[in-house]
C-alpha cells in the first residue's frame, strides 16, 4: 500500500465510477459511518457521479494503485434560496484511515467549493464517529445541532450531529 502522501487526489472522472462504487459499498457495509447499508446500484452511482461532473459539483477521489481509496463530494443545494449551500459526503477505505488522507481530500474539495461560489457547506455525522468529528472540527466545521435517534442501524438508534462551515467573504 502506498503512503498517503503518494496517493493522488483528483477530480472524479467517469472512469472512476466502478471503483468509487466498490469503495462506497465497502464503507457502507461497515454499518457504522454512512447512512447507507450498502452502495446503491451501480447505475444509480454512475448517474450521481455524471450529474456531479456535469453540474460542476466538487467531487474528489483519492487514487491508490489505480483504485479509489477515498472520496469527498459537495453537492450544491438546488432550491433557489439555498444555492449558496452545499452538502458534504465522504468516506475512506479502512486501510487508508488515520494517515491524513481525509484532511487532504476535504481541503481540496472545500477549496473547489469556495472557488465555485459556495458560501456554506454542511454535513451530518453519526454522533459516535469521534474520528470524523475531530477531523471536521480541525478543518473548521462548527456544531449546529443534534438529531436524536436520526439513524437506525441493526436495531440501534444513533444520534446525528449537524455541522457546517461558512466561508469568509
């Protein structure tokens, strides 16, 4: 496995779809970080990625040995009163965690969001995901609220923390 510094961070491209789908499925099946229990069907993921590319929503992938090892994306809100806002999603394969890759991915994706005119980026994180919460706080996200029992996985309710970062003008 390559060191995190040797892993390329690049905008997602159509040829990454299958590898991104595998990575999303792997993290989803851990049943503790995402609100997916498994990845959506490949055709749905392909449509999502191609829409992200076509509409210039920031989405970056970490590529290790030709495969997606992690991702970060920010989808701009579609409602006219919220087009200044985006929603962040991300994930890192288990073998690549705790190596600084999440921070690298987030910084690049947030920089792209700022460049495309977003003012606010928000996210939801499972309240028991201490590693992710610490990363978001380090990057500059602030806590805005808590959704009690917002997620149900394997009969267990999990609170969801709402966090956001607002870019200065």
